[in-house]
C-alpha cells in the first residue's frame, strides 16, 4: 500500500509548500484540500491548477485524494451540508461538489471524498435526511459520470452516515457505482466499530482510506499515530493481507501548529512498524 498525508493540517502554509513538506517527509501521495486556503474549486483558476501540477511533478509525489468534505470557505467543516432545510443553502454544497468534480477531473483524479449528508437538522426526521441526501447525490451523479470521477462518501460521527451498515444502506438506495466509500478508520472506531473487521464488508466499495489514531474514550479527536488506543497495526494488516495497493492517507488536521513535525512523526511510526 501507499501512504499519503492530508494538506488540511497545513492550512497555515501555501499549498506548494505543503506538498513539498509532505514529499520530504517520505510520503507517496498528498491529499489535496479542496477548500480555502488551498485549492477551492469554485474559485480555482487554470493557473492555480497548473501550479499544483507543477508542485506535484517537482516533488515527485502523487495525489492520494481530493478532499471535498471540509468547506470552511462558506461556513465551517459541515455547513452548508447536503441536508440543509433551506434549499438555497443546500444548493451551495451541491454547486461546490459540482465544481470539485470538475477540478478533480482537470487534475486527473479518480475520486473525491465528500460529506456523509451532514448533521441531521433539528425537527427533521432521519428518513427526511436520507431522502434529501439521496436527492442531492443524484443531482451531482450526472456530472460525476460526465467527468469520470467517483464520489466517496466518508462516514463520520454525529453526521447522517456514521456506521458501515448505514453506508451500505445508502449504497442500496442510490444504486450507482459512482458512489463509493472513503473509509476513515478513526471515524468507525469512534462510533464503536472495529476498523479491521470492517475492511472485508466494505472492501468492494472502498477506493481510499483515511488513518489517524483515536483516544481510548473514542472521542472524535484525530490523534497522532501511536498516541491513541486504536489498533492501527490490525487495520493495516487487513489491508496488507488483501493485497491493497492504493492509498492510505494520514489525516491529522488538528495539528496545524506543527504540521511538518506531525507528518514526519507519523511516517516514523509507519516505518518503525514496517508499513512504510
């Protein structure tokens, strides 16, 4: 397998500098944050995209994923979501996703990771939220087909889709091979599941993996590898056993004050354990 590191930990750095630092730390790939202050699809220019391609080529590093989940350019990580009660506000997330698909295609990326619906609004039922999310996905699927880019739904604690079963139920309702999974090991651990045991049931739907450690109380707090309680080795062992040769991206966005050191320490952990 190959390892990437997400630029969402490098929000205090220009994207080109983040790419260089991640490459210098020994990673095979970089997850591009499709948000300000990095590459924000609705406003990205041809020159900006060319600059990203130049930085990737100059540092001899690939792209592990296009992160179209975080959206602080409009409000915060989770808003606007695909299930906002206000239709015009919801449309902002949809339009952003359409732009992200075009940006991914321009960079020749096979997929982007997206929000799993969003927080269920007050006074709205789960069924309403699911139906609204499915409608939103169907709205962007035509573009995904057109540009040949998959949508990787990323289950997350406290959002509409949290668990493996909820993801599988969503896939059945959408019925499109373009909707796949961004398997975040820490997120599943937070909601009481065993990431290693979920590799098999989600295998056929998963194109990319996120990795971070999580505290023993399963609080949703992205923690440096080895500093939490999750069995990282068991999870990676499952991927190795299955011959996975795609990307696992380390996502440690809370470490904005020390992203270079954090990226290097995570790689040291992976090397010491024999994974990288």
